[in-house]
């Protein structure tokens, strides 16, 4: 089966609204993107000089190997014990795993354990590099007064690029999560869409290319299944809930006869089906809202570019 997958971990898409305060969450991670490796060489040849990217990966892995615990971030022992109480124990190899994920050394995230993706440090913006407080951690260390985190959510990674062929099938994984300081339970349904226009990040993450497609025709070329397609995101304040982050698997089947070309599939959040929405609203009352409460982005939350060869 022909398939070549590139996940752009430099991107996080997030939407957040706080009563009394509005803003976006997320920043570029320290890691870049790429999947460069040094090919094996014979003993009588000279190994090629490592590229700048390979050197950066090696340097970051060397640092990650020494880091086994989460830093304090200024929360204090009591604050940290409450904030992270419901999360899995912080893995001693977390930073090593994160480096490999962000540099595309690991691209199949289907089996990534919850002990990694439920840590807020997995997502850009919580920390800054290695163990320095980022925007997210700083918000938790000193939450704004007189505010209530009404709703907010994001997805990471936000983009994937796949090269495949008609008649083939592939799976991708992304992670939806509650925004920093959000205090609501958020009912979420994910559905596929086919935007008329899209902006696709280039391979070097230095710019983007625009494309246009016919949404009706494009929808007829693919069968898309999202698992799970309905779920509840827990609050992320005053502590991270057990289900504040959700792994989402997208299965895409390219139908026979699909013309060659580049197509874009979007995955977007909306309100859950009425029966489930009513049940959650009854259970959580004023602490409940839906992920469809705000959709002001001009692009899909999760965007898949499919190059059919």
C-alpha cells in the first residue's frame, strides 16, 4: 500500500473564550519538523556530516534523557498536587518521547499512551522549551482575577499531509483538548467537512500554498470515520480533569476512481446529538457547554491534505 504521512507538529489550533477575557492559546514548539535520518554506510566509507536538524534532534534528546520529572513552575507543592492530581503519573521518559514526536521521529500516534498525551506539556504553549514556564503554566501560576473560563478547546497536531492512491485507506491520530483555565464540561461531536478553499503549510513550515476544491465532488471521493466522534471534554481548571484531552483517530478510505490531485478534509467540532447533549446538560447544569459554542476559525480544526497519486 502506498502511503507517505507527514504530520506538522509545529501547528496547534485552539479557540478559547474567558468571560471578561478573550485570547488564543498555543505557540510554536521548540522542535521543528522533519524525518531526516542518517543512512547506514559501509565501514570503508565516511559517514555524511549530520545536518543542522539532526544535530538539533541529538542535542534535544541529550537534554531530554536527563529530565525525569515535571518542574515546579512556581505552583508550589500544594498547588501542583491539586492541579495534576487526576492525571496519569508523569512518565520519566516524557521529554524524550515528546522530542521524538515533535521532530516526526514518531508519526504513528494511534497507540500513544494516555500517560503522555494527557500531560499539558505535550501541547505547545504550556511550557517553554525544557521545563521553563510557557504561556499556559504562567496562567496557572497566577490566574487572572474576576474571570471564568467559559469554553475553549484545541487540537494538536492541527495538520497532516498524506500521499496515497485511489482505493487505499489510511489512519491518522490527533488530540482534542480543553483550553487553559477553562472550567466547563464541553460536549463535542466531530464531523468531516470539505472546505472550498484551504491554505496548506509548506514542508519547511515557512509559508503556505492556497488551493481550491469543489466541496460536493470532494466529499464523494472519500469515506471518513472519526473515532470517537462524540465525547465530553473535562475542565482544565482548577485542576486538569481525567478526560481533559481526548485521542481521536480518523480513518480515511479513498474511493476507487478518485482523480489524481490534492484534496483537503477538515475535522470540526460541533454540538453533540440532542439526546446526549440534553443528558450532559442535566448532569452538569451550568458547568456544561458545547464545543459548537464558538467556531470563529477560518480553517478546519484538524486539516488533512491528501495527495492522490
